[in-house]
C-alpha cells in the first residue's frame, strides 16, 4: 500500500521535520506571485512562511504559472504544501512550507488571475518569470512586434504576457477605486524594478495612454536582489524526501542553507515585516545587485560553460576542478574592482561565502541548467563588468573567456554535447550564424551583433570581441582545458 499524499489533512500525522508554525486556515492572501517555480518556492515563499509563523497572517501567496500547469497539478492536491530540503555536507534539513495558499494557471483562465490581482486584499504582486518573459528586444526595450505583446495591446480581456496581466489588473483596480498594488520584481535583471517599470510603461503607452500616466504617478516598482542556489528537483529527490517525511510529496524543492533578499523599501499598501525573517531593507539595492551579478552570477556562467566543455556536470564538480577553480579566482579578481565604492559591500567576505557554497557536494546544481538563456544573462553578468574594467584600464581576459565558452557550447550542441542540453531565446539566430563555420573571431563578431552585445559594450565592443575571439580559437584548436591554462598563464604574466 502506497503512502498518503502530503496535504492539510495528513500534515500532522508524521514527525521528524519542521511544520508550518501557524494555522493554515487563518492565512489570508495578500500577495500574488507570477512564475511559481522552484526558485520562488525556495526563496520568497520561505521568507513569507517565516512571516506567517511570526503572526502576520494577511500575507499568504496566490501563485500563478504563466505557461505550464505542472506546478498547479502537483501541488493543488497537497493544498499548496511542499517540502523544502536544505542541504549541505553535514546533511539535510526538511521543512514543510505553507505560505502558498492557492495556485492558478494563467493560460487556462486569464480572467481568474486578473480578478485575484484586482482584489483589494492583493497588496503586492511579485515576479520570478526569468529574463525571456519580459520580451525585450536587442536594445532592451519592449518588443512591440512580439505576437503576444501585440495581442495584449489590442485586447486586454485575455492577457498572455506579464505586462498584459499587470496592466489589466491595474486598470480594473483603478476603475473600481482600489489603490494599486506594489510590483516587486525578483528576477536577475539590472535594476529590476526600474527595468520592469519602463517595460510596463512602454506597454501601457501603446495600449492605454491614460493608464500609462496613472502607472507612472501611482505605482511603486521597488528593485530587489535575490540569492539562493536552487537546483532542479529529480525523481530521486522526490523518493528520498517522501520517504523521510512519510508522505508523498509530488514536487519538493531542494536548496542550500544560504539565502539573501535585499529589497528597496517603497511599498504603497504596506508589506510584511521582512526584516524579522532576515530580509535586508535598503534605499538603493544597486550596489548589492551588482556584487551578486558580477561575482556570483558571473562565476556561475563561467562554471557552467567551462564545466560543460570539460565534462563537469555540476557546480561543485566544476569548482573543485583545480583549473576551473583557478579561473574563477581570476574572474573574481577582474570583477571586484568594478564594484561600487563606499556602499558597504564586503566583496572578499562575499567570495569566501561563495567558495563554500560552490563547493557544497550535497547540492547538485547542474551546469546544463545554468547554461540556459546565455544571450540574456551574459550582458549583465559579464559584458557590463568587462566594459567597466576596460574603461578603467583593467584586464578582462577571464571575463571574455566566459563569452567564448558560451559560444563554444552553442557550437558543440548536437556534436560533443547533447543537442538539447540547454536552450537560448536566440537559438535560431545563433544557429544561422554558427552553421556557416566562420572563423572564431568572425563568429564572435557576428554573435555580438545579433545578440545585441554591442549595445552593452559600446565603444569597447570591437576590442572585447577580439579578446573573446582569441579565446574561442584556443578552445577550437587546443580544447577548453588548454584555453583555461593559457588564460591563467597570460594573467599570471601581467
């Protein structure tokens, strides 16, 4: 006979793990979250769970998937409950999270999501929808030619996009005399609140000029910085965690002990007392964001692409490879001087913590998972840093090796790497450029152009492309490991 399913009914029949420290029936929804994936459930939902346990019962989460019904189908039979597995070399701690009180699937019933967002109890709308869902063009503006964007502009009754749902709900609230919610972006975008605000205003300007003015004057878009490593859940994770709690959990989430959330304190309708749960509330999140993007995310991209080329399947495997570890140390040395001065950052302490996190063997964070969407990630993680360093007369060799490794991985798919190992929004364009077998330098130059990297790197674009081109040629002629060794030797000689 199989185990019973995790749910409100069965929750307290087992022992040995941490349960929600509050009565689930007392929780009222106050937050709608768009993009209810694993990261949200390991990060924001965990912080909110702590707030609910502290007595703030009006901040339950209604989670909405903008594409797939998988999360709803897995968690609705569990009343939104799931297990959070926190892992390190010492073992595993299990905690059941209860903050996710309802799950919606936007494509199935767009009106239901708009209605929930329009309800007066909804005071904050948070988002983790990944970079591609913001539908920006190569220049970083809203892609007004995208079919879904064009459809939403023409008809807000059945929105498809993030921008459409936000605009439809804000329009409904305005017509009903309900003050606007705060929009809190939690994705890895530069100045993410500011960026989302500009995209929403561009969308609103094309759809409803009067509403655009209302949004510009009345709606708050604080920026945030989020940090927690959340690998994909495997079937083995499901079996192990379900056995440990004595109940079947269709979609647990695993993560590391470290978690960080830095939030600009600008909210129109109040917020939870996040400070009590460990959130850092600030007036300007940008210095923290830049440190995370350039040191953690930049290193992650390097570990991912070089790890794939060197046959390393996880971050910990890649980081404990002496050559790749040496490369990451040099990457950090190049990036740290580009960070803001006088902002209270402690980069040496930060990279010491990163070294411990990257070495965690219990957390199998797959290099292939991190490799997705490189054309969207590298401008913020690598290219902006390289541009700043070059302008200051600094070295960028290890930074640009990351770009070369990304292109090499794109070329290797279907050859030395599996064809579908990772994907990119620019795949069709990349395939057209790389299929012609251009020289390494020409391949980099064309990729810079089609991916919009020139807009990020500015006048330094040609020089940076040449450096990446030389690295790519080394990878082609001598292999990734030799290219790493050559970069380390060149760095040591300067």
